[in-house]
C-alpha cells in the first residue's frame, strides 16, 4: 500500500484495526510512534548497486489500555510527517514489536489494515548459480573458425 491509499482508507474507517499475518490483532491501544522516510543503499551479492525508499510506520503497544488512536488523528500524524519530510507517494512498511521488531507490508481489506509477511530474496540469482534462476544471456559471435568437435582434439 502506498501513502495516498493509506490516507484514503483512513477516511473510510471509524476505528483503526491492524491484523497480523497469523490472524491476531495489534492491541487497540497501540500508538503510532513514528512515521519516517527510509532510504536504503546497498550492493547485492552480484555486485549491483541498489537504492530503495519507503515510508516506515512504527506501531507500539503500551500499558495505557484506554488509549485509542482515531483514524483522523492518525491522518493528522501522517500528513504532518508528509509535510515535514516531503514524503512522496511511496510504499509503506510497518514495524511492530513481537518477539523482535517485525517488518510488514500493508494491505487493506474489509475495513481492516492487514500487516503482511515480508520475505528476503536474492536479487542476483542469475549470478549466484541459484537453481531455477534465469541463466545469463550470452551473445554468440559467428566465426569462420572451425567448430570444436570430439574428433578435433580440442576437447
């Protein structure tokens, strides 16, 4: 989900409900503690430089069980961050504390925000020899030289 979709969905709901991939719910007394712009520059295992940007939300549950973040309040937090950080319409990642800080994608369905599982991946499978990866394409240049055959002794 990107930033504009999130703001649109916040206008559609009366209550904020976040559902974890295992079907459990983020407690309704959560706080939206951060809205940030994350830029990641890195080199993949194949040597290709890469850069990605996303918007990061951090949800946190405290012991103040009477706290309830209204959608309009969440919109205000997001819009303030959008202005101060010059946020573009980027994809959103959500951080939430479970056994460790989990990082989730975000979707919306039936009036609820769904935290979706994210997976790691090799971005250079073709260079790492990963089975099932597309092999690198090799340009063959035609030559007038004789081809190698088992009888030629070149093998």
